[in-house]
């Protein structure tokens, strides 16, 4: 298949592009390199030494003989170039990672709130408009988030895959209606994914676009079978308070000798997936699109759920690292239960890569290898959900030399 | 109260500004004059000879002694100027009409689809961000639409005011949950209002903004007690296929001797409100905002429902005008029933101005007075919901001289 990967230079996009290429698909990456530019703005860098996209692609050709195309284009602002690219490429599938993806960054300042909405909404809507107008029949696979559902909304019922059947009272008795699960976004970032969902529903119905929305959990891990083949292909590893995700942050903190930062009680239960499963799920999704005229197909892209504090304790025990309980900069429930349906990907053949000591060790080792690149002043999460919320000072100004 | 009216030069915004000024409020209009510029793009003009905003405000001062401030600013793109205006004015209430408001225009071309989303989403989100960041405690009243609910979704149950109580099955029995009524938008324009709703919910919760969302029906009529005082204060009257609303179009068509254009079977039932009631509802809404911390208050701003064909027949009988059945450029159900709750405004004291021969005659007379300004080539609705849908040719190339 000819696959266009929007946002193919990012944390999920890059390993997905490599994996799909390895599996024989013809890949073109479109990316405006915004993720690298935000690093510059935040004065932080991937813990792993990611190479420029040109060098990445050059290395890929050396290592595997495969070529991946690259176009530097801004999906949110360069509509005409996006249309021209679609017309030229006529892809069979489009994978859409081209959105600002960090909740803390989306809450950081008025500028980042506005950027997140303006970028994400326009990127998605431009793509939908372009597909509707050009009539290109590519199926669209979008990276959404589990965070659209909220936590604890439906009591003991597991979170379904996108749609919920409810009973609506009427004078003539109750009606059963299948609805998009009510939106309960926890940040401006999550909000944009709930806006995406409504746009998908409309364009799937009005223009018969074939859309899959993947409600992904928190990704952990960093390397895949493809990114590990050459150091120049290495995936990014975010450990900072805005872009770092919880499990990778704990593993990095343990590796560099920083206390494990639990914000709040740690009672938050979240859904997780390893990056190796992310790339497999994308392939399953592009191979199994919905029919034209069908509503968007929503698949929960998660493999397991864990309580944040349990993860901290496990890694603390494994590595002998202490836990630091810090003020929570987010507005969220202190504790929640979480049960999520993920039947669809299991039925399509996904074999979940679950949390195991070996895998944790692997990530820990990568973090150890590059620990000299870490800046201790970037570890604490300080983007607050409301002005005036308390945050922690840095716990360490220098990282221990001997860890 | 000090009231900022965003979009205060438009069809609803102008009479609202005049009405609130007449009632003793201190009004500032912010408007980028986009509605007038779209007229230029569509090569059409208001049937009534609206005057430039400067002349309107000058005339108001002459006629009533009242002053209304005016700032030409683009809410979607000039964020810093919006913040400065809010800081300077520190309004008690903000009325937000500043969105592209025509469903056909929103479906006309890829450019107008993109403009509608980019403008409406950014306008609303900029406003929310500005209020959250500045901490200005103005309550926000937004003009939404009945079209967010869709038609026929809940069987015989009347459409509630924004929120619906449903039963959610769980392993421990059914849970009752109050949800935002599921979104069933019929156009990109309506879609943007469903996106607005999700943004309102998030910012009302996260930042304790006080937000009222008015789900308005189709507005008819043109003049109010204030706009009628001087011809220079006259309100706009849209009759073209994109911006004209159904009942006003029928009245105009009858006045100029054009067949009444029923697109489809005319079996569509819609909710209506007279412009005189729109302005009263806005005043009731700003006087009765929700508390900080409450979810957005949704009020259905409608007074009656009618079947499109019934309206055509009534006006046809009243004026001796024939009905022309034309292909429907929209994707919508051919027929629907409609029952809508509007208890809130009735409880607040609204006395509905319902369809009456006198009022219809008044609008018909305004249309007659300015019929020489009508362009018969602008009457047929031709913005199709999907490429290739059939549209009608012009029915008349010249309007009858003697009507």
C-alpha cells in the first residue's frame, strides 16, 4: 500500500513509518518538524540523540535499502500544498499523527492553548476537506486518545470502543440509541481530540470518508525492531515535564538517579501501550478500514491499565529509587478505577506487549546510556491547569555522577 | 451593564446592540465587517439599504442621544487586540455573534468550509482563552443553533434544552447520566457550533467561566422597535440562496413576484423565532447568567415550529404566489416532526411573537419597498452538500415590473 504518514517524524510517527516500510509498504512522510521546534522553545532535547530527518532517511536506505519520501509541509496552514501532495501521491491510506500531542504543553500558556486548538483542528479539518474535495479514496487512520472518555464516568461499566448504547426516555417508552461516548476531556489537548471526533462523524456521513480513530493509551518504550538497527534511526525519548509520559519518565528518572515524580497521590489509573504495539496497531488499522458510508470506526489502542503509584513502586523496587510526592499541576480526580475494552485489536491478531521486567530494563538501559544528555531542571511538571496552582521546585540541580 | 457585542454589525448583532442600548446598557460593538465582505464576494447585497457602521452609529446618536462604541477587530486572528479590548473595557457581559452563520455558505466550496471552521473555532477559543487568562469575570452569551441537535433523533421525546438524561448500562445496573445532547450537525456551519459546545464545557469546568449557549431557531423578520426609528438604522435582509433564511425568503419572493422556492418536499419542520424575540432573549440571558463553576447553561431560543411547505402555502395563499418545487441542495431528511422545549425563556418572561398575518405583512412590505434592489440571479440555493448534486436554473431572469 502507498501510505502517507502525517507527522511521521515524531515519537509515534517515526517508528510507524519505519515499521510500515519494513513490512513492504511505500511510505511518504509529511511533517513540518514542529515537534523538534517545540524542543527548542522549551529548551529541552530528546534524551536519545535523534538525527535530522534527512540523515534518518539516508541511514534507513543504507541499513535496509528502503526509501521513504519526505515532504516538509504544514498541514494546518499550507492547504494548497497538502492538496497538491495528495493529488500527486494518491495514497491508499493516510495516517494522521500531525497534532500537538502533550496535555501539559496544551495548558502551559495562552499561546500554547491557542496553538494546540488552531493547529490540531485546522490540520484535521484541512485533511477532511482535501479528501472530500479531491475525491481521493484513501482511508484515514487518526491517532486519538483514551482521554476523550474521561475517567470514572460510567461507573463499573468498561469503557467501550468509541460508541455507547444508552436508553433515551420518550413519551412512548425508552429508545435505544448508539451515541459517541460523551466527551470528558481533561486538557485542551484532549479537547482537540473530542473536536476531531465530531468532524470525523460529519465527514464520514456527508462525504463518505473512511475514517478510523484510534483511542490510544499512554505510550511507553522507545525502540522498535526497526529503530534499533542503527543509532541514526533511534526514536525520540521525552523526559521533560511537558512531553515526557509517565512510565518513560519513571524509567529515565531511575536511570539518572532522580526521585520518581508522582504528581498527586498516584491513585490515577491509566491505560498503556508499548510503542512496538502502537506500530502494529497502525498496520492492522490501515489493513482493516471501514466501508465508505459507515460511521468512523473507533478502536481503543491500549493493552493494559496500571495505577501510577503501582508503576512508581515497581520501578522504585526494581532500581532502588525513592518516590517523591509532588503537587499535581493538573485538575484530575486523585484516584480512579479504569476498565477498557480493547477487543477489536485482539480480534485482529494483536499480541499485547505487556509490562515486563525485561522490557522495563531495556528502556532503563537506553535511558542510562544517554543519561548525560539529561537536564535536571526539565524534569518537574510545572504547566498548571489553572493559574496559581502550586508546583514543586527542582528536586536536584545536578544529577548524581555515579548512577 | 457594560456589554461587548462581538459581531454587533450583523443581522442579529445590530438589532441586539440597539435594543440593549435602548434598555440602558453601555454597548461596545466589535466586528471585522466580515458579513459585509462576504456580500461582496457573493456579489449580492442586503435587500434593505444598510448603512456603513459609522453612519449607523452617527444616526443612532442623532435619533436617540445614545452612543455605542465600535472597534474593528478580528476575533479569530487578532488575539492580542482582543485581550487589550477586554482589559480596557472590562465588560460585565459579552455577547458572541462573531461566527460565520450560514449553512449553505459553509458547504459552498473547500475555501468556505475551511473559513467557517477556522473562523468560528478560533473566534470562540480565543475568547475563552482570553477570559481564562485575564480573569475578567464577564459572563459570556453565545449564539448557538437548534441545528446541533439534528432532527428526529429522539423519536417522540421533545428536544431538551441542551442536556439529556440517559441510562447507561453497567454490570451493577443502569446509571442515570446527564449528557450534552448528542451532536447531529447538518452542515459544516452546524458542526462548528457542536465544537463550540465542547469548548464551552471544558472552559466552564476548568476555568469557571460563566457561559450561556443559546440554541436559536431560524430567525425571521427584519425590523425591531429600534431599527425602525430611522432608515439609517435599518437591519439587513438577506434573500440570497446562501444567507437568506427560509421564511424571509418566501416573503421577499412573494413581494418581488418570484415563485416560492421549496427545496425538496417542504416536509422539513424547523423552529423559528422573530428578530424582536431574539433581542429580548439576549437581554434575558445576560441578566440571568449561570454561576461560576456551573456547566454551560443551554437555552433553546425558539418560539414556534413550522413545516416549510405550510409556510410556503400560507404565504402563497396570502399573496397569490405559486410554489416552485426545486431539487434540495442539502443532505437532510425529506420530512421530520419537531417538538422543542423552550421552558426557560418562557419562565424568564418571554412573550413569544408568533407568526401572524400582521407581522408577515410588515416584512412583506419592507421587501416590497426595496424590491428594486433584488437580483433574481441570487435567489436559487445552489451550494450543494456533495459534489454533483442537482440544482435548479434561475426561474426568472427579470423580476416582474408590476408586482
